[in-house]
């Protein structure tokens, strides 16, 4: 099925490219190098790793275009085989074809896609359909494009229909897609979505159900006996220029079993982020409580654990000569191996230990893009035998193509 849909998309793109004489390409790319010690080694072992992404849009005409995004995450580049091969994860995050149909009251977008499309948790839905500014929390920054902060993905092979209303900044629609939840069976998913961007209120709300329908193992009889519910929301009260409150919450795999009539929620699939934001002149103060899945945290820059608090203080008005910089620092306290469920057992909160990280950062415009750098200091690592692992450095660059 993947090969069939890929062929359909590629053939359609070639036909569209020939049908429209005037085509246009725009893109966005970035890469980040991370220098840190190998925490699994008994002595200091430096690691240099690369994260990179590329996102492109090819316009075949006024009302038809395609999106493509891929990301790369490498292993240690400083190994003995640096001039031979380095293990890496290459992922095609999105391949899609979009058709637009405009009327006097609304604009409709029809899409066929493979990969992760309009993921819930990022603000890509709001940016694509409303042209809004980014509103996501800065602790969720990633250099893996769509593979970064995701409450739950519209992942698989599918179709979407989104309508944007001309009279108000509101959009609604649905997604139908098929994915392979695990090695046992395929899942048909149906999701609804609503978004809006008012002056002092922004929201992106989605939810749906996945129904297993193809079983690779004939002896497995329970595929039809359960549904996988998923939902997520991103809400900002206020805006980027006022005092505001940002929240995200989501559940990826809430399973209802017809056989047992039980409802089960796994912390590994539950996402909670609460963030009041304050502004004083050019100073910004963001305070964040988070309880996130480990697979999500692994892709972030500023936090290492699943449950904790973060304080981000930064200014957008730091200048050197004629050059303007954004200068700031994250300070976080996080608990090892804990989730929101552990908040009700205060006596066990610190049984696995905790981490305190301080991460100063700076970024500015450079050439045709933006250069970022940060130094992460893991305070609790200084007491370990390999204290050098307490410090890591990241340098990255993003640019429009």
C-alpha cells in the first residue's frame, strides 16, 4: 500500500509539474552539532553527534503544491570509522500533496500524505492555515523538524480535508489514515480537528479513534476487540506580546477493551505541559511544569527527564554594535523516572534521584539564517567519577532556502 500511494503521489507531482509552466520552490533547513561525553563510558569519551532536517514546499501553481520533510540523527562522528561509516537514523517525516479550493465563504485544503502530517503538539497546523507566529514552548525546541514535539502524530498513509473560514480566523476538518501500530496489526484512524487564532486566544484541538482491522497473526483474536483513542490540545491565552498562559495536554493511546471493559492510561503516552509567560519590556520569563513521555524528551535540548519544572529567562534586546541577539538561560529541576502519577506519592518523589540543569544560550541572525549556541551544565554530574560529562555544547544553524 505504501508503494502504491507513493507512486500515486509522485505521478501526480510529475503531471502537475508539466501542467503548470510556472513552479516555485521554497524550503527551510537546519543542522545542529552536539559535543558531549558518553555517559555510558567508565572514562571520559567525547561524542560529536549531528541532528539535521530539511523541509521543502514545491508550488506547481496557485492551488496545488507539495510538502516534503526529512530528518537525520547520527551516532558519534568521532569514532574510529569517521571516514568510513557512522550509524544514523534517516527518516522521511512527510510527503504530501495539497489541493486548494477557494470560495466566497471559505478555503478548503485537500491533502493526501505519507508520514507525519500536521502533528498535534507542534504549532505547524496554526502556521500553515493561519500564517500565525510560532507559539510553542521553547523547552520543546528540536532540530529534528516534525519529529520533535508531538502529542500524537497523524502518522501513516491517509487523506485530510481542512476548511478555513474567511469571515473568522477558524478552521476545522478531519483526517483519515492507516498506520501500523505494532507488529501485530494495522490500524484505521479517524480524527477531527479544530483551530482558531484570535487576538488573545489561540487553540488547536484534535482527537480521534484508531480501530485495528488487519491482523498479521491469525491466532490473535483481540484485534477487533479494542479501540485506541487519542486526543491533544494546544492553547494559548493571550499572545506573544502580552502576559499569557500556554498549555498542552494529550493522550496518544487510551485503550478501551471490549473484552475487559477497562480503561487504561499509560504515562508513557500522556503529555502535560503548563507554562505561564510574563513580559517586562524586552525581558521574558517563562515557568514550565511538564510531564512528558521519555521518547519525546529524548528529542529535546533543555530537559533530560520526564517530570519537572523549568524556568526560562531571556531578552530579545541584547546588542553588540549593530548586531541584536537573543540571550537567555534555562534552569530546570527534574525527577528521574517519574511521571504525573507520582505526584500523589510525595514520599517517593525523590527515590530515583533528581537532576538540576542550567543552560545558557544565545542566537542571532547570521548570513541568510540564524545561528544558535548553548552550553548545558548538568550540576548533579559534577559529583560523578567522570565529571566532564556534566558539560555539553550545541551549535546549530537554520536558514530559509
